[in-house]
């Protein structure tokens, strides 16, 4: 039995900022995961929460989610999901994962409380104990109700922070989760790849599929290919190629920035990187101004997507407060409508007909005339069909 363990895809996210190209980055990473699942012929994709970035996803977030999930369904690959905090509405609205579950795009195993399932996959039965996100203050009240499934192959899927991470606001230890009762623990919520074990049972965070802030920026992005064919789960890490590169540096002079930028590269994804610069106290205002001009030029040349220069406030060092000194980003460049239509139809006259139809949509008589003329031109019709496809 082969599973692909992913988490924290945050579809619809556009961080840092509200940049259209950043939103597309998250969709591209999701599509890469779909392609990996199909290529590896997995039995199921295990998603450990925060499928969406918001509990009210945009139409485009739903669109990319459905298209990817449809590809998995066409390959007979199950998608098993638990809800993260980003998937849980704070009001009585319909949870977004519930909608995808109802239309058969995925299986929502747990939305707001733990549940246990026995699922039939191509390679046999899989028992799943599913724990969605719950507040650290209440999660302990539910752990005793988590039932271990009666199946030879059984896994735990949970969206929470384990105490072994040594972080604040953790939920439970691996012992409290009874991880040793399972073949594998598929965890989500922690955005950096992490693997440990409890009594020989692997507990894994694959991390988020795209970095959402500078703390995550230095780390590569992965998914975990989990083989349950033997008694002990084996994990093969697959590095994602589509995530955008971040460059995070500390500088004390403009010359140092120039030196850093001399080796500027877009990374394996081929995308212009994100640049995050922390200015040391001795960086002068003149140097900041020169740096801003230089970086704005790189943005206009599409050599970097965006940049930010910050300085830590000396009076608030303990709180880690930062002040932005300069920032900028490239505008997303979309092809003009004229170019798209002409490129598809390969005919200037026919392209003008289509553009006239689109741009005069408020004039019914003009549209009628254009449609009637088009119906008398078989070549035009065949090319219109090509455009629609």
C-alpha cells in the first residue's frame, strides 16, 4: 500500500502581501503534488489539514482544487483529508471541505471532532483515526475518545503540534496520541519538514507546500511517499520543484547587497525570487535609498518578484518588532486580449470579429449581426470551436 502524505497546501494564499503571482505559486505546487501522486501510482493522497487558506475560499481556489482532485479521481486515487484551522469556519457557514466531500471530490474524515474510518483502497483496507484541528485547551478532552481502527494497516492523521517540537501552544505528545497503536502518523500544521518516531512508529510533518513567511523561507518543500507494504512504514521524501525561491540576508552596507545580488538566480522553479533583507543598525539612510533604487530596477526587469528591507527596532528587540524601510513588487503581467485571440485564431480578420463581439456585448443588434455573419463562414466556426476549447 502506497500513500502520498501532504499538508498545508493553503490554496488561495497570496503571502507575502496580496500578490496574484504568489497565489498562483500555491496552485502550481498543488498541481505538482497531483502529478507526483499519479506518477507514483499511489493508493491515496493523505492531506493532514489546511487544504485552503481561508474558510471562505475564492472561486479560483475552488477551481484549482477541483481540477486537481478530478485528475486524481480519474486515476482512481482516493483523497483523505482532515480539517485544519484554516478549513474551519468561525460561524455556521458550510465548511469548504464539506462541499468538496459532498460532490465526491475528496473524503473529509474529520471536520471538528475525531473520527475513525475503515477505507477500502486498491491495495486493501486502511484504518484511519482522524483528528482535525482543535484548540490546545480542549484537545485533551477528546483524545480518550479516539478509537484505534480494527484494520491490519492503520494510520493516524492529525492537524496539531506535537510537544516534541518544543514549541509554545503545542497540543499533545506522541505518547498521548498513542502513536504506537498505528503503522504511521501523518501530521499537519507545522510548516517545515520534520520526522521523528515513537516506539518505532514514524511520525511525520511534510511541511507546507510553499513558504508563507520568512521563518519558513530557508527550507525546501517536500511531500512524503509512505510505503505500508511491510510491518514498518518506510518514508521516501520527494522534493517539490515548483516552489519559489526566497533569499533572506542581513546586510550592513549597500556594497554587501550588490555582492549578494551578483549571484542572483531564480532557482529550480525558474521563477524570479522573493528578497527579504534585514538591515543592520549601521546601514545608512543613503545606503537604503541606493538599495531601493537598485532593487526597483531588478523588479522592473523581472529578476526578482518582490523585496522588503526591514530594520529591527532597538527599543523593541525582545518583541522582535521590525520597521519596513523599503519594499516593492512586480505587477503580474497578463497577455492582452487582442494577443490571445489572434494567437489562437491565427487570422487578423476573424480575430477582429471576435473582439468586436466581446467589446460590444451591450449592443444586442451588433452581436446578432456578427453571429449571423459567423454562421455563414465554416472556417470561422471551426476556429471559434478551437478558441472555446
